C-alpha cells in the first residue's frame, strides 16, 4: 500500500507501534515456500482487494475461507482460483432450527457445487448461551443429531470437517467459570473424540486443537485419532501461547506430527472494515478505514511468520484483550504479549506452510 502525500496515522489495534507492514514484509523476506492459509474468513469483495495486497506481500499463495454462501461469487471475482471455500451455516437466519438443520444441509450441498472440499462445525462453549436463547439446550453440541447429520452428508461428499471445539484457557478463567453450564475445558473434547471415531474422514481442529496451552494433551489426541489435523489459526491466541512455548518443545511437536499441522491465520475480511468507525459490531470494529483494514490483515501474517521463522523476542503489535480481561491490575486494555521466536528448520516450515495442506487438499480433490 503506497502512502499519499498526507501523513498516514498507522496506529490502531492491529498496529500498536505504527509500523509500515509493507516495509516489515521486505525485512522479513519471502517465506521458504508459497503459503497456503487453511483458515480465514473472506467476506467482502472490496476488502478482499486489500487483503490480496497482504497476501502478496507475505507470500501467501492461496486461502481456504469460511465465506457466506451469498458472498462466494463476489469474493471469487477478486481472488479467482486463489480461494477455496469452507461450508458454513447461515448465521443470519433467524430460524435457528433451520439454520443448523435442513438449511445447513442444503448449504453444504450448494457450497460443494462451488467446489468446497471443507465444512465447518462450530461447537465452542459459548454456543451453550445461544442454545439457551433459542430454547434448545444441546442442539449444537458437536455430537448432536444435527451436527451428526451434517458430518454424514459432508463426508459422503468427500469433504473434510473443520471444528472449533474449545476456547482459550483465559476464557475458562474469566468467561466460562460456570462449569455446570459450559463444562470444563477437557469436557469439550469428549464429543470431539466420539465424532472422530464415528466419522473417520479427515478432521481439522481449528486453533491448534483449541489447546495450544497444552501440547502434551494434543499429543494424546493426535495419537488416538489418526484422522485429526490441527491449524495455527487465531493469531492473538497463538502469539500468546505458542509465543511462550519453549522452541525445542514446539519443534518436537511439529516434527512428531509432521503433515498434520497446517498454517492458518483466522483473518476476518469484511467490507465494513473500510469505513465503519465506532460500531458495536465486534468484527467490524477491528478496523475503521483502509489503513486499519490493511494493517489488520497484514499484521496476522507478519507476526505469525516472524514467530515461526525468526530468532529473538518481540512485543506483539496486536492488542490482546485477554491479558486485561484476566489481570486488569497488571495489563492495560491495549496490552499485548511478548513473543518468543522459534526459527523453525526450513523443512518444518515448508511442511507447516504448504506441504501438509497441499497433501490433504489434493487427496480431497481426488475423491
């Protein structure tokens, strides 16, 4: 992105230090291979044009996106064959019984017609709140009848299943203290393990399986379920937790599970980022103009690549509200963690950035 003659204020929640991410990309240099981002949310054509700039700067060749069905053609007109789609429900449908029932099944088929080889089952603990609001307790447990029907359809179409099954430890400390309502963090994995056993096609547990805080637990999960894969999405969460993991431990983990861990960013791209300021919508409020939108998209690639590729330590340029939420006396509202870099060996980087995803996607395409 080129500067105009008027000075640009680059400061924002994704750029605490006001850096030029285009210059950061030059400093970082090209990755060891073109990157496949297995986890993003590209939702608007105008913003997607800006997102492509970030892709190009940081060596991201292609992306798998949870895009609303109604926006697929708009987004594809910008990204072309650089984007694949991940089938998701219609979250705007007020009839929740339909949205996560027959309506979801219909959308899975329509996404598949658009070439989608992935589908998403969202089963985070906060869905317990939604179930109560809808008066349907248990309707969106991962092993519920509705999600089982969706999994059966998806796998019959040769699709892999992505799931969001658990949230950060910080959320269980501050948001999910009512274990009777939400269950413990470990409770979230019982339905997942049932589904992994019952539906033996490929699965992707997003956000490092929901447990980047505990690689030993993930070792057991991956060992028990050879159809399970992970991705590195949810950048702030990964910086906070993987950025505090000893490098030798992370290297051993990635070496042990080579081919089963994908790069993902969880970047959200929506047109509202280009002009919305002061909005109550959490996703739209992440950026309020083109510069902030670009910084939002670029910052995720810049920081994840720096953590995986470089040496040393850096303070994240992205505000991490979980720090203040858990310990407001210690952390300001705009605080961010210190991140240890891991300088992963090139062969591990190539597998993480591209090899593992390419192998899975080619397998799905051959079905």
